[in-house]
C-alpha cells in the first residue's frame, strides 16, 4: 500500500529530514501563519461572513430576516466572536485565529491520512501542505471552507477505516461528517458524490469472489447496504441543519434557504475558474504527480480494489473534475481546498521515495533530484508564504473600518459593497455586492433601481465607494452623487455640494438632505449663504431630512453641507 513500515525510530531514520528538522519546519509554519494572520489583506468574503455572523448574534434569522446565499452553520459558530469583539476590527483577528485552529486540525488529519504510508510520507505531506501559499491564504481568511475541509478529511479517514474493517458504522460516520460539512459549505456536495461512488465501487468489487455475490440480486444488495448507510449518515446531518433553521425561522426561512442557497447556487452566474495551484506551487503539483504515478505503477489495475488509494485518488479525480466543469459556479481558490491534502499525501510519498533512492544509491542524479524536489516543493512555496507574512496589507483596511465605525453610530446603516464595517447594518439587502449579484444587475435580473431604492430607504449617513460600488454607474451612482460629499478619511458622508455661480440676483437651488442631524456648512470665501430664506453662518447647524432651498450671493465658488460623525453629532443634540 505504500512505503516500508518499521519501528518509529527506523521510519524517522528514512524520512527526508530528522525529527528535529521536522519540528523546526512546523515552527516556521507557525511563525508564517502568525504573520499572515496579522498582515494578510482582508478579503471581502471575510467581511461578508463576519457581518452575517453579527446579524445572527443580534437574533436575526438567515434567509428570513436578511438575504444570504451560504449554508448557515458557520454563522452560528462565529456569532460569539462578533458579540465579544463588537465595534472592533479585532474581530478579523479573532476569526482568523478560529481558522488557524481549523487549519491545524486539518494538518493533523492529513498526517493521519498519510501515516498509513509511513512517517516519511506523513512528514512530507504535512510540511508541503502547511507551507503551500494557497493553503496558508485560504485557511487564514475567515470563511466556512476550512471547517468544511476538516469535515471532509474526517470523512475520508472514516472511509479508509471502513475499507480496513468493513464495519458499516464507519460509513455512517463518513456520511455524517460530510453532512456536517455541507452545513458549512454547499461545495462539499462534490465530495459527497465522489465518496458515494467510491463506496459503491469498493462494495461491488470487494466481494466478487464471494459465492453469494454471484447472484445478481445479492450483488445489488451488497452495493446498496453500504451506500444506504452512507446516505443515511449524510441525511441525518442535513436533517439536523434543516430542523435547526426551521426551529429558528419557521417555514419561511426554510423556503428562502432552498431558493437562495440550494437553487440559486446551481444557476449562479459567477463562473470564475481559479487554478488549483499558482506560480511557486507548481513544484508541489509536480511532486504530487510523481507520487501518483509511482502509486499507479505499483498497483496497476488493482487500484480499483485498493481500499486506500481508490478513495484518495478517486476523490481527487471526481472533485477536481467537477470543479473544472464549465458550468460549475464560483470556483475560487478556496474551492480547491478539499483536493490539496490529497495532493499533499502523494507529494509526501514522492519526497520519501526520492530520498530513499538518493540515500540507497548515493549517486549524483538521485541526490540532485531529491534536492530539486525540496527546493521546488518546499523552499519556493515557503518563500512565497513568508512574503505574505511580511507585507502589511491589513492596516489600511483596519483604518478604513475604524473610520466607518466612527462616522456611523451603532444601528446606522453604511453603504459599502464589501461590508467592511462588520458591526453596522448594510444599506442594501444583498449585504455584499458579490460578483454574481453584480452580474445579475448587469443582465437585468436585478434592476439597479432596486439597489437604489434600498439606499434611499436606508438613509445611510456614510458610504464607502469601493470598486464593487463603482461598477454601478446608473441610478446608484446618481443617488450617491446627489446625496453624499467626500470626507477627509476617504469616505463619503451624507450631504450636499452646490456649485455657486457668481453675479446676478440670488437663485434658490434645492438641496435634498438625506439624514436629519447636525451638518457642517462650508463655503468659498466671499459667499453669503441662506437656507430656507434665513441667513446661514458657516459652522454647524441642524437640518431635518427633506428638501431645503439654498441661496447665495457673492463670487463663484462652492457650498457644502456635510453630516458630522457619530461622536460629533452627540455634541449637538
């Protein structure tokens, strides 16, 4: 089934590195991970997931009380974080710490998968996976996928135990783990299909020599029984998820969940196709390909009956193939997480075999190949991961989030296509303007006037015009231009800017004030301003929402009314 097995000491002696070097590698992994947690740029998905968790922490029910297109388990799990770190950007670091715990568990489970092929393979698998930039990035970002990955690896281990013992309880456990994983990420459905097919193949072929298997009806039963146990495990976990949502939000939440999550996920219009590896990760992929090639050469046609390699390689092929299908939606980097530990197992196997060859032959060519394998499969990916840990890409987003929180009081909505201000309500029903939503708007399935209507009703005091909002160039752009003015911190605040033309008698210009509150009036030198027929001095004055008439005398220039920030507004009740 794999590398030679001996005592633990003998196995470490054959490993590509000694135990102290392996431990030092894990220390390097931990240092890199801390750096990435502290410096990695905020992905909009992180804001979206934390914002939804905050809404759940407020007692809102997903699908019934707000729009959401992901499965619900992560939001209930992360809700305590948003309660603990309310109104603080520290919530991002807390979420990333939770993801690091999940990534650590995923590495432990990868070790358990690869340990069946020996310690040298397991050490190589864990090290290559832990230093892989894509694994480092996607399991640091606060998202449901690292938790779904843990469920996926638990399921694979349970399938392997079933293959060794043929105890059906392991298949029930595998199905239940995958069902729990689906409660975090619907993308794990490809894994469910893959494992179901592999279980059927192993059950069908595993008893070909059984005399009772010669009768067709019994052969069907042999397949159906393990598959039924597996499906029962999946169904039990999914039934628990549905019961949970139904108990929290009733039938309306369940209907909306089916429509917005299950149905819309398969007709989503975001067909992005990220590759499974990038740049420095090519060496890792080549190592995995060598390990797979060695395995296939050794097992030959027996692969279809191999209770270890068939589940791993079959899952790799089926899940990877499903992600490559042209109509599989939203295949971003995190979608590839389930295949990375499997690739790592075979990359570790290749490293172990190359080092065995180099040590036993002592010739220059094997030694050179083993050295290249370490450089390409470990050193280069580690260097790229370390570069993420060293570049400060987080502080700018943290400053912007603090500015949003300071500008809008608790409970006041913010216009932000990325939901960066986790603890403020979204001014539009979609929360985050993900690629699919913007594509629906572009195709007319969602009228941009719908979003503009949401903004008008919300009367948000603050807006952050990120690249997602800049893509809406119709009614939303017109609304923002008419009702918001730039602030010093890069945000927009509710207000009106008027271009004052000099000369002639005063002419009233309508100013539609969106939010009631204290506004700071500024005007170019020499301009005298009146609001609703009364002279208005420069400085702070309170205005109620609605239309006001602004007139002026003096030279050309500019007049501006800008809503004060939350703390300043408290000084002008």
